[in-house]
C-alpha cells in the first residue's frame, strides 16, 4: 500500500530521502518523536539544502553480506513545488561497492551538500554550483 503524502502537513519539514529498492521509488521519512517514519514514496520531488550521509558500518554490512540495507540517505527540507526555473543540474551517484560517499556521476568527485536535491523520474540531481547562504541581520 502506497502512502499518499499530505503536502500541507509535510512540506517545509526536515525530511530524509533514500532509494527504496523494493518499491523502485524514493522513500521519504520525517521525524516524529525519536523515530523517522515513512511518509510516502515518490519518483519526483525537491528537497532544499540537502546534506548527504553514508553509514560506514552499514556500507560494510552491504559489502560483506551482498544484501542492500538503508545506510545512505540525504536530509533536507521537503518542498511541495519545484522552483519555476531550475539551475543547471547534474546527476549524483552512490554505489556502496565502489565508494563510501555520494559523488557527481560524471566526474566521481564527492558531494556532501547542495542547495537543492531534485528527483526527476527517480534519478537524483543537484545544482553544480553551491551558493553560500546569505547572512541576514534582520
């Protein structure tokens, strides 16, 4: 049974996103109390200010057991609607057997954070350039 996301409630909140190999989609989780609960599955979504994480013990378990487990994900703020004009995007990539970090698919260079994470048809992209957040005194 697929969860239908209640965008009015869930948008603007801290969200964890990871590839779900069972459903063939991206799973979204949000924190309730001390637990991360799945709020739905998507093939298209936008996350603001994502940071990328890989659990090394989880990755080592995948390598040893040759069975996937959720050990790599991104966290950021869930956005309901994509910005009108997207910046130049490049695909990002992660393979536990090849590397211990998320990287740009084209160059293999590590990526730890971005301005946006954009999922289009279950492929993950980020803007090439990361802007520094503006300081506001007001």
